[in-house]
């Protein structure tokens, strides 16, 4: 992968307490990121037909389907639960180890989780499209382990929401078991065609239990975010989802531009160093001998072409 391509590949970690809005923002990031960045930094990867299609959409004041943008340019949304389940299903070595713990009802150790995450981030789709790591790492130990393995995000997004609002958001959540959609009785009620009696209130979506989960998040949040202070993006999660997303996207765009500039400078420095080394290489001095018709002339021509001799 070229320097420009690597620089334009988003590597995002999003963190926040339960009900801080991570799920909503992950969906928005998947659906709308990173079309503009691809146009700016990866023009050779965009087909002429697709560009024509987008021009047609612009001319007719219509938006291209979000699923098309997701399929072609969307970052890969990853959660540790999804990664572990996929590794188990695929029967990888780490997946088998994880399954042993899961079957016994035990927590999967950090070293296994880290290994599975590292393996997944190295997959071709993540290398090509970039990745969005949802709610991981959760502890400083996990963050340090990722750093040791060379996993470094372009941006670490932290959604800040007051505890009392988190509790209100969680307690009011309801899930539709038929569609999997999550509603909120106050902020995002179900449409008229969805009967209220069908909605389910999760057993752990109570005030008592959410306070325990929020407390656990706060115990580790400062230590984890401190590991990414150079790329930390703190966002007010109490705003409307569109405003939250605009803040996140603006910060990620700025981070990617900075990353691109750094990598371009590194490429220039490397090229200059290589050029300098070539300049210091002494010229070849060769004597070739042989009897008449031994092939000296033929070999001299080949040497001239291969070694760029005068």
C-alpha cells in the first residue's frame, strides 16, 4: 500500500460510557465516511463510472445510496464481541482458545482478546478501508498491549455525557425483538406501526445496573484516554446526533490530513536518504578477459545495459 493510501485509511477508536451514543455515531461513520477523503487522496482507486454516477446524482440533486458508499468506502466497524464470535466461527487458533473460556463461562483473558483484535485489524478489508474499533480498549493494560503490537489509531474519540443523562437514556431504552431496532420512550419513540407491547426492556437496563457499568467505565477512562492523548478527540455527547457527528468527522479529517503530511515528509526524507546513499556509491570498475570468440563482446553489451555503464 502506498504512503498516500495508508495515510487516507482511517483508524478510529470510539469510546464512551453506556448510552453515550457510540452505536449511533458508529453507524453514521460507517455510512458516510470517508468519501471526501477518498476523492482527495485516492483518486486512482475511484472508477470513472462511479465518478460519473456521483456527478449525475449531484446534477439531479439526489444523494447516492448510503449502502453504496458503505460498500466502497466505509470503515469496518468492529466490536470485541463481534470479533470473538467471528474468530470462534472461523476456527482460528485464537478463536479456539477464546471458545474454551467462553464455553466455561469465564472471561476471555486480555492476551487472547488482544491477539484476536490484532489479527482482525490485519485483515485485508481493514487494511484497505480502515477500521472503527468500538469500545476497545477498555483498560490501560489493553491499550498498552495494542501499542506494543503496533496498533495506533488516527483518532481516539471520547464521547462525554453526564451520568444522570446516561441513566435516563438507558432506563428509557426499548428493543424491538423482531427488527433488532432500539428505541427510546422519550427521545426516539417507535413509529405508530410498532406496537408498544412488542418492545422489550432489557434486564440490565435498570438504574442500579447502569450506575455500576458507568462507574466501571470511569475507573478506566482516564488511564485509557491518557494512552492516546496525542490523538484524543473529546466530544460533547449531549448534542443532537448530527452535531456530534459533525464534530467527530471534522476532528478525524484533521487527524488524517496531519497523518498524511507526516507520512509524506517521511517519504521525502527516505527518498533523500536513498539518493544520498546512491551518490556515495563508488563507480564500478570492471576488467573482462577471455580468448577470441569467448563472448566478451556479448557480455560487455549486457553489462552496459544492466549496470548503466558508459
